[in-house]
C-alpha cells in the first residue's frame, strides 16, 4: 500500500482558484501514472486529469483550459491547479497512483464552489 495524502481542498467562490496536492510515499511514484479524479454523490468517479512519469498529460474535457496537472518526482508530489472554478466542479477529489500491478487511492479532499 502506498499512502497518498491529499491537501488543498476547501470552499471557493465561482471564478476562484485552488491548488490540490498529493504526496506519495514509496519509490514507485516515479514510475506511476498519477491522476486526479472526482466524485459527487450518486455518480461514478470520473477522471479529471492524469500525468505519466515522463510528463505527458491527459485532461477531461471539463478540465481543459482551466486545470493544470503537474508532478514533482523529487518530492513525490502531484498537483492540480484549478482556475476559474465553477459550481459544477464541486466534488470530492481523489488522488490516484497507478502502475502495471498497482492502483492506489487517497482519502479524498472536498472542493466546494459556491457563493
């Protein structure tokens, strides 16, 4: 098991910004695909963005142009910079660490966007 510790969630007004962080322990971080997912009650968890070990990124259509995922392999940390947040971005955001034979999740951090 690779502990994933997320931080950075909170309450923000529409149009605001937040940066989520996820710190992973263990050496597999550098060879893992790191991702951010989100989930609202009654719906399936969905991919927001992912970044491969070499830096190639992938974004959900809803995140393109507003969110940026990045990773710091020296610090075993993945970030999600979220700008121009909308009420529909409200969800619990989960960090994911995935490889050939592993798939680990963080505990989730709540992001709420409203006035």
